[in-house]
C-alpha cells in the first residue's frame, strides 16, 4: 500500500525525481547527511561539546540504529538531523540541500507518546496532515490507512486514555507515518513499553518494513539496547562519550531478515557491539591495581576531575554487581549477564564503570573480571568492605578533592557551587549533577564526608566505626 501524500509538503531542492514506488531496500539514495556536525550546550565556563564532528549519511532502504549510553548525545543528534535544533557547526543536508529549519523529509516518534488527550486516535493521527494543509477528506482517508496499517483499526474513535501503552505508541507511529516521511526517526520508541509489548511492536514494524509496505524510505532508530539495534538495523552507529559525542564505530549488520536472535551470528554481533560499548580508552581509571593482563600506567589525565567522570551508579548497585560476579567465580561475560538478569545496557554499564573506576573489576573484551581488591571487597564484613571502599574512593579525583579540601578541620565546609563551577568547565549541568550525586553517595557510604542537602555543602564526617 502506498500513502497518497508522500512528500507532499516536502519540496526538496532540485533532486532527482524518486521512482514512483521505490522498494525500500533498493535505491540507496543519500537522504540525510550530517557533515562535521558539532553541537555544544552551555556549561558553567562556556560551551561544552555534546556532539563533536559527526559525519553520517542515511540512505534510502536502510535502517540505521544510533546506539549509545545515556547522555552520549543520541537525542541531540536526532534533533539536529530532524532540523529541530540547529548544529553549532557543520551541516545537515536533506537530499543535498542544507537545512534551514525543520527537516521536511522526517517525522519523529518519541519515547513518551506525546498524544493530545482531548483528541481521538484519528484526530491525533490527522494532526500532522492538518499542519501540512491537507484537506479534511484526504486527511481522513490517509489517517484511516495509517491506522489500519499500524494495527489500530477499531480504535480510531478512542481517546488516548482508553488505550494501553502499546496502542498509544501505535498512534505515535501512525501519526509519523501518515505524512510519509522519507526518513522515519524514532527516539527510543519501545523503551517505555513492557517487554512483551515492545517485542511485539518491533516485530510488526519489521514485518511491514520487510514487506515493502512501510511508507517511508529509511529509518533512524535511537536506542540504548544492543539487541534491539542488531535485530532491527542494517547499520549500528555507536556513539562514544569519551571524547564526548563522537562516532566510536559503525557496525554493518549483514544478517538476513527476519533475524534469528538465537543464531550464533546474532550473538557474535551483539558481543562485538558490547565490546565497542564497553571499550574505553585505557586512561580513564585512576590507577591500574591488581588487574590481570597488561595494566596501563597512570596517564596524564587519569588523576584529574576532567579525565575521570563518575558514573551514575550508587553503592548498592555496584556492590550488587560485584557480588554477582563473585558468585560466578570472579568473572562473567557482560552480554550473558545482562541477558540473564534481564538488564538493559544502561542499567549495567554505569555499575561496570563504577567497579572499574574503583579498581574492583576490569573489562577484558566483553568479560568483566573482579580484581584482587574487588574479590576482597565482596568477601569482607561490612566494616572491612567500607574501609576498602573508602581507600578506593579516595583515589577518585572528585572524591579526593572533596575529602582533601575538608581535611580534618571540624568546621570545614565545601560548597557544591564550587564543585559545580569546576566540573562545569568540562561537563554539562546534567552531567555535573549526576556526578555530584554519585560522589555524595560514595563519600557518605565510605564515611569520608557528610553532606547537608539544605545548605548544599559537604562537611567532615563525624568519626565513627567506619573511619
Ligand atoms: N537543552 C540542553 N541544554 C543543556 N544540556 C543539554 C540539553 N540537552 C541535552 N543536554 C546534555 O547533552 C548531553 C546529551 O544529551 P542527549 O539527551 O542528547 O543524550 P542521550 O544520548 O539522548 O541520553 P539518554 O539516553 O539519557 O536519552 C547530556 O549530558 C545532556 O545533559
Ligand atoms: Mg535521549
């Protein structure tokens, strides 16, 4: 089925006339191009890069997944490609023409469905067409087709509150597809849904795509789930956070569709992407302790606040992960562990980073191995493990800075404003907040300092059994 309004409001500059109904997998025309795309947001001491020099081309016939950890700039990249925010430098082109505003060839599906509660399903779907000036009868016809295509027949006159999450997201899809965008852009469209609903929707979308009925020529899917990326995409673009917002690697997924999640080839690709996601420049740990394998020497950045960002991982979570590895004999492979525990990569990797930063575990390939200190930490009683944690945490620059600034002087304080200014030279406000939250959690647990949330200041810990 083709929709009647393909590119109706899209009058791209002189572009070769597309074939009347191109099979989605065939033509390979460059639809979207980002060249040297850089985006910065304001930090305490000027502009901070969130995307740095991204080069990316999206071609007709492909599904491109953009994969990255929380804060790596995925949504920012998608918004730049959709022309919703301007790049700080570099260019985004749609069919060869640089964007000057919203990209006429894209439509977005969001994680939260963003439906208007006072409109019916049909009216919500028609919204995009209304904005493009499509007359009412044609709107109704196109919306009807989109509603049928996406499995909402029978729900057309329902209101969003009557629908389950999965059905609401179908409305999100129908609303984007009804305008027949050249490129459908999805920002974590399945992550607000329960596992089974998400799986079902993914399957249906892939079936439509493979059958050639999908009224769009390419898809960009933002996700933080490796399996989802490997299941759906022809190409997985992995964004890295160190340095900020760069393409760490692009992985071609040449597996035949429909893909078999249980096949060895699928597993192999998932493992490979895992390795790319967990791989880190060797200078990010403050010290290479008892690691097996080639321990890197301290690099120039290692002991600085800028070079050692604190992950978003509380003591309970990282300790739980350490215990889990200990129960598995001191080592396990990350993909298998995530699968077994039903965890998303976003749930797991911050804890992995935390253990690595503290010198309690190391990542080798896609295996996570406890170090000697890590093994001691998991085996010790509460007081000992707190002491081990304190020693390890004191090697983390931000925590060391707070603890050293306080010293042993009873009335000393360190205000978060001071730390915010310092961190703000290297990190965005949100990244700064998250790091301070972690530092506070770790430092309090370790008995290194106390924190007064009302006054937003750190104080020396009143000496107790843990110190
Ligand atoms: N409008 C903004 N102003 C300032 N900083 C921002 C803004 N939007 C995003 N950021 C920061 O830019 C970084 C990248 O954000 P972005 O939302 O693109 O990441 P993401 O990869 O989509 O993360 P998530 O997986 O959590 O959705 C984050 O550190 C965030 O704090
Ligand atoms: Mg995002």
